[in-house]
C-alpha cells in the first residue's frame, strides 16, 4: 500500500500523479529557479555562447521588463520547474517560452503555448531567432505565421516576427 505524503512521519513519500504536468502562476520566490532554467536552456541550444556572463542582465531584464507587465506561468513536473511562459496580454507579446532541455518533446512547450493563447485570446506576437529552426517549426505547427523580419534589439541577430490570431 503506498504511503501518502500527508501521512505522519512520511512527508517525503510521493503521491500518485506527482509527475503530471502542472501549471501555476509565478511568484517572486521562483525568480532564481526561472533565471537558472533560462540560462541552462539557452546554453544547451547555443553551446558556443557563454550565457553565464548574461545572468545579471537576465535578472535585471526579468525584474524590470517582464515581471511588471507579463503574466508568467510556470510548468512543473514532479515538483521541479520544467518551463515557463511570459506573455503580456495588453500588447499580445509572447516574450519567452523556456523549456528544460530534458523536457523537450514532452508536451511542456505546447501546454505553455496553450496557456499563452488562453491569457491573450485576441492573438500573440513573438520574435524568434531565424536559426532556431526547432522553435520556428513549433510555432508554425501551432498556428503562427511569418509576419516579417526584425532584429533582436539586444544582440542584433536576425529574427522572424511571427503572429497567431484566434479564428472567429
């Protein structure tokens, strides 16, 4: 018989279903874990860049540009952070979908994208690096269309502007 985590003396036991994906709102206590996941994910995707040097910049951007305006939703599996999405429903801008590399292909990104669409039902816009083919394909597969070219305002790297609109 499994021991429930609420049983006296067995607080570390896990309940059935703990490994299911759960979405929840961001809190200030999540900042360090979110920033580390952001760094680790980008380092996996672009191993030739030193993202350790960007942590302070990310933290400043997180606190000054994202937290004040974006709705931030975290995805967890087994109590661990698996990803997050940041979306500003007023501007329809989806700034980040970040998924832990070990969760790539496990449905976390889709769950976060569906949450972004729920938070901004009138539509979404985003910028994605042109060389991030995996992300471009993902967005196209889920209803986003190419809406022009742009440059990342920080790095100057060429990006695609993509947009999604709900169907009436």
